[in-house]
């Protein structure tokens, strides 16, 4: 028996150290153990990170791997009561449950009657890592000699389980980093190196406020019309802050379906709903250590507003379908083109969330209030768009073109100006850029004559936006989505355009 014990220990230990793939190791170990023990099936369950003397629940006894020669049904033992779980935790050495006084029944350990079971607790420095279960068809197949054999290889099995668990944890971290890398590459493509036109002229006050708040972790609310450059300002705040080395994650709250917004922001646990086959980290977790930019915050559903408020208060999130509180260190920058104060009055936006977000508001002025910046914008976009359109030498701009551009009120702001420059370059053949194509003639000399634009009267923004959308739709023959559609010309998401048109009463019947 001594020689057999030594050979047994040597064979099993060599196999256990041959790979970090625990199932492959168990498969080879099964064949070796069958030389010494009447064995048909090996099961491995672990209890790592589960405190001793805890009550049993479904998280205990996680199944890792099962190998069988086919004689036993593919069912592994798992405790089904608090009593059986407590008994398992108390075991220090290999035991045969059916021969041990006070042990749980086969039903309590959830394995088939008519089979024999030998339990091997796997411990390292008195820490219970899990259990190795030996199963054999027939009753009373295991003896005290088999217990002695398994006792001498319990430590190698425990080390193999610990190493496999550490390896799997390392792989999970590697996959997480790879996932973050792919995600962040998409996020940062256009976030750095952006030029802020007008920082010494039309945006002087805005840039000064950016310099004041950037070094802090204060929540910032950017307010301004669509296309004024709120995202560029958010980028400036992040990259001028101590968090600049961290991620800058962006979420367009108006572009995500209402039933998916919680999943997008907070992630979900495996099994939370049909199709949730793996855990998913949301934007808050991805932004940990950095900044989360919530664009179009006014479009956030009320239920999601509640969850966002809790995060701002506690700095803790929980995934959809999960109960674990996950701490996050995230700076919030929100942006909106809507009047949140009026939305609060109309019960469309939570007042307590409004107070949380409105800590440091920055109003980004529309282009019509900073027309002195238009020449600089035009020159910048001509160079930028020429590169994208493979125009080797950016064309010059006729001086009178600046006057033509500056007499328009630009309801679409900087984004609309950018689109006009690109359209002019596409039509360009030779000479100087004149910005006198038929469309430009229409918009440059068209003035809004209603009472909203009279001196001293309030500006009716919705009316101006509605008129501009209507003109754009006329150009596209009513097409909203796709190449050449109104959304593309206006430089906004099609869903955002439809939402805006719906609020302005421009969608009727089936279009709604």
C-alpha cells in the first residue's frame, strides 16, 4: 500500500499541475483515480469568497466542472438546506456522508439515490475553497482506504482549484480591459484636440467659467440651443480637470429608447432578462475615475431620473437585476437645450434632480449672439472639411461671403454653419468660395418678420426652429432618415429630430 500511496500521490499531483483548465485536469484525473478507487464521476463546487457560518442560499456551492464516464447521471451534489450547508462547512477531512453520523441525506445534498458519494473538503490555511465530490454507481462503494487516499491529495486539489480560480479572475480582468479599450477608442476619437472658436471673443465668459470649475469635481449643467457646442465645452472641462487621464464617457439621453436607458447607464447582471447571457457594465462603471457627459438630460424618463438622483446622492449604483451596491467615482456634466425650470413646473422633470444638477450652470450662447466668431468658424471648417473631401488646397473665401453669412440668424447654430460650409465645398469648382448657391440665397437674405424678431420683443425659439426644420424638409422632399435626409443636413440624430418635431406639433397621424 505504501508504494501505491506514493505512486497515487505522484500521478495525481502531476496531472493537477499540468494545466489551468480545471475541467481538462479533472478529466485526466478521473482516469487516474479509477485505477485506485471505484469511481464514475467527479464534481467540483466552490465556496470562494463566501464567509464561514453564513446561511445557505442559491449562491453557495457554485458548480465549476463535472467529468463522468457516463455511468452516473450528470447531476452534481449541492446543499439544499441550511442544515446541510452548515454540516458541509464543518468538515475538515474527506468523509463518506452515508456512513457519517449526523450527515445530510442524499436528498438534502441533491444527488441520486442508488449511488455512493465521497466528499473531499478543499482547504488552504483553514480557508474553505470548495468541495471535490466522488460519485460511484451502487451503494457502499467507498471505504476508509479510499478516504485515506483522497486525504493525501486534498491539498494538491485545493491548490489546483485556487490556481484555476485566480487564472479565471485574471482572464476576466483581461477581458474587461479589452472591452474597455475597444469602448474607449470609439469614445475618444473626436474628444481631444478640438478647437474652441471664440474663446477670446464670443465665448470669453464661458471659457472663464470653464477655467473656474474644471479643477473641481462639481457637477456642471451646460445650457444652450442645439448645435451651440455644448459637447465641446464638456470636453474642455474634462481635459482641463485632474480627471483628464480618466475616461470621458458620453450618453445621449434622447437617443436611447426608454426601456433601455437604465441598462445603458447602470448595466445589468447575467440573467436579469431574456438575452442577458453575461454581466454588462453600464456607462457609470465605465466612467469610473473620469467624467460622464449626459447630453439631452431633459429627455431622461422620470423613472431613470429617480435612479440618477440616487447615484448623485450616494455615489453608488446597482445593475439591473442586481442587488449589490457598486461605488463609482464619477463627475457628472449634463447638457440640455430645454428649459428645465419650466419642465419642473410642468412635472416633467424632478425638482430634486434639478437642484442636484444645477450646481454650476454654464449657458452657451447661440451663434446669432456671437456673430463676430462666424469668420473664424468658416475658416476652420473650410480647412477641416477640405481635408475630409480630399481637396488638396483649401479654397479662399470671398470677403463679401462673410457679410452674407453674418446676416443670417442661424437657428441651427454652429452645427448648421458646419453643414453649410461642407455643402459649399461639395459644390466648389474653382476660384473663391462665395456661399451664393440657391440655398444660401434663400437663407442669407430671408429675415424673420414676425413679432418674435422685432426689437424689444421676446424671441420665440420654437417658431424659429420649426421654420428651419420645415425648410430643411422641403429640401429633402420630406425625408428625415438616411443619406441626404433632414437629420443629416441638420447634423442631429434622426430620433432626436423626430422627437423635436413631435414636440413642435410637426408630426401628425402615422408619423407620430
